[in-house]
């Protein structure tokens, strides 16, 4: 067995190769000595699915379906190539970013709570049209978010680690933050971005602004965010939290002006076909000795 992958449709398409299936729900195959390519089953950030890496002495490539790969790093050993799922989740995660933004800006949580009580609670909302939207972390997901915002008549500012045409560098973040009505965070979790949204970041945001986090929970300082929410100055819509899963007694659940979804950014019907295409392409590339796509560690 040379390839251990996590998608049954990809397995069928690669039937001419020495491929086995492991999706995390069944026992591992008994003989892992010859595995060179391991596609980690999709489990959001479940590190247990990375443990088989230690059982594969000839392993050369670790492939994730997730765009984030911080959960894999503790299991890597020198010489391994790591490729991520860049592109697989762009559509679904961008959908949710826009959904959370619209829901928060149009006060849908308030209306749902009122309807649960049988109350007709009419209210004004800031809406999204004419809002100034700042996308922090302008990779493939950030670009997908912008495409989906194109029809909403918003003004978009883009920030990434490094400047490029139309994208400002992270070093200019403090300059653009006060101008934004909506701040959407779509950065990967790295040593540089952990705690990026801290007390100073939040204090620099404009009064009444909305923070949307669809990256990783640890990018945001939860205590600092709670302090701002409890004053009523800021709003937040979060698909990820720190800690995660969020304990039932955590004060973030009851904080004012917050909307929380349980890390479901990629969980739509769009996942399976995109994951299949990525895995088939990567295995074919490896088999042919061609460069792999989405390499984040290694040659």
C-alpha cells in the first residue's frame, strides 16, 4: 500500500494504484510500512487523526483536507512534506462569512429570539449596503469572500502579511482598522497570527463595528473580546472560538451582541467533490513525480 487516502470516491477513481481507504471511522489497515502518501481524514481539527503518521516509516507526504494545518505540525518529523486543502473550503467558508455578516448586521438573532417568544419585534438595523469591510488575511478564502460581497455595494479593504497590488500589508492594520464597519478575519493560525485580535486591535476598531472570525479561535483573544462585548461597544459573529468546543457555561455564550456558529465553515455539500478533486490530483502528481500543489512545508 503506497497511498492511504480518506475519500471513497477518490479511492474508486485511483483504482489503478496501490491505494487504501482510511476515513477515521474504521480501523487502520494493518500494514502501514509502505505508505508514502497519507491524506489525513477530515475531522476539522481532530489531532487524533494525525497519530498514524508515527506508524508510517516510509511516509513522505502528509496531505490535509483542511486549509488550516496547525493541528498537524506536532506530528511531523523532519523530511516530511505537508500540503494543505487550500481551495477545498473557499466556497463554503466564504458563504458562511457573508451569512454571519448579514445576520449580525440585519439583527437576525434578535428576530429569531423574538419569534421563539411569539413577539413581533420590528427594529432598524445598520444593514450591509455602503458598509466599509476590511478583510484581514487575503488568501484564497479572503478572495472568495470578496467575490460573494460584490453585489452588496460595500467598500472593501484587503490586508495580508505582505503587500501586493490592491492588498495592504499587516503593518498598516492599525491605520485601516478604525475605518471599518465590518472586520472579517480569515488568516491561518501561525505564531504571527495567534492572538492577533488582541486588546489593542479591538480598541482600534470603530464604535459599533462587527468582528467576524472564520479563521481559528486562537487568532482572537477571547477575554479581550468579552471585555469589549460586555460594554456594548462592538459586535461579533464567530464560527470559531477559544476554547473550542465552547463549554456550555462559558460567558461568551451570554455576552451581548454576539452570534456563534459551531465551526461549520466548511460543512456543506461543496466539500466532498472539491476534496475528491484535490486528492486525485495530488496522488496523480506524486505518482508522476510532479510538484505537488498547496505545499506549506517541504520542497
